C-alpha cells in the first residue's frame, strides 16, 4: 500500500465521520421554532386519570411554512393564547411556552392573523 492510497483512505474516513456528526447534530440537537394559537374546540382528552390532553394544531415556522404539530399537556391550555413550540425531527415537541403576539416573527404572524 502506498502513501497516496493511505491519504485517500484517511480523507475519506474524516469526511465520513464529519457527515455522521452533522447528521447526528441535526437529528438530536437542532430544533425549530413554530408558532400557533391555542384552539380548545378540538382538544382531545387522552386519559381521565392522568388529566392528559392532546393538541393537534396548525403551526407556522419563522418563515411562514405550515406544519401540523401534535403534543400532550397535563392541563387544558388557555384558549386563544399564542405559543412558541420547539420541535425536533427526532423527538417531536420538546417544549412550548406562551408568547405575546408582538413577539412572533412577521411571516408567522401574518399566517396566524389570516386564520
């Protein structure tokens, strides 16, 4: 085996490991924010003993792209409240918090106004 083949093999291995690390990052660490308004007219009660509620809401990303997102809570949320949802490809919804309408990015705000 000569030095040229060894260098090509090492470069290939480094590129492969870098690609794997990048895929791992986007699958397990990268989250995207979505914005929506709470609509309690279609909330689903999951279990009477655990007081769990399931929401499936049309949400909008910072750039206005639409996505239906489902998540569960231990209580019914305040109707007509605006929330920001942190969503990961691998884990789904990882957190949510109530936000003021003025704190929502303009493209998502425009989509929510037209709802």
